[in-house]
C-alpha cells in the first residue's frame, strides 16, 4: 500500500468517526463537527455542535445556558491536557442555523501541549 493511500484511508476513517460523534445534554442532542479554524484572530481547532432532531434553542437565554454548560463540561474534560475551550462569538456568521453552538481551542494551547509532552511533562 502506498503512503498516500494509507494517508487518505486514515483521513477518511477519521472524518467518518468525527462526523458521527454525538453529544446529548438534557433534552438536546447534537452532532459534533470538528475542523480547523484559519481565522488569524481565532486560529485553532473549531468545534460546532449541530442540533439533531427537534433540538431548537430559540430562546437566547436557553442557548447561552446550554452553551455555557457544554463549555464547562468540555473544559473539565480537557483540563488534564492543559486545553480550554472558548465560546466562538462569531458562530452566527459561520452558519445559517441559529441553533448551532460554536467553540474553539486556540492553536497556542496545542503548542504548549506538544512542548510539554516533548519535555516529558
């Protein structure tokens, strides 16, 4: 098998895995979409939670509440890696769906993670 074929197969498998990931919180179910954010002011990994089924977050207070709870849960889980998720303030420009929740992890945090790992910390 050629190196490029293996590379493509791994990417395809990862894409399938990531696009199939789901998160349920209370009565809400979301598909998790992960991609690279190339915006220079928010360069890093972007995470979008796309509502499934009947999930509707029309009330801004409800959306903020769910968004903050998800952020807190993600930050608790990622803390052991020294990573923190920020709420994406520009999510409204990134999608036509007003129910999508957006987050990002700055690329500098991954630099710190890699540096610590290489130093054996």
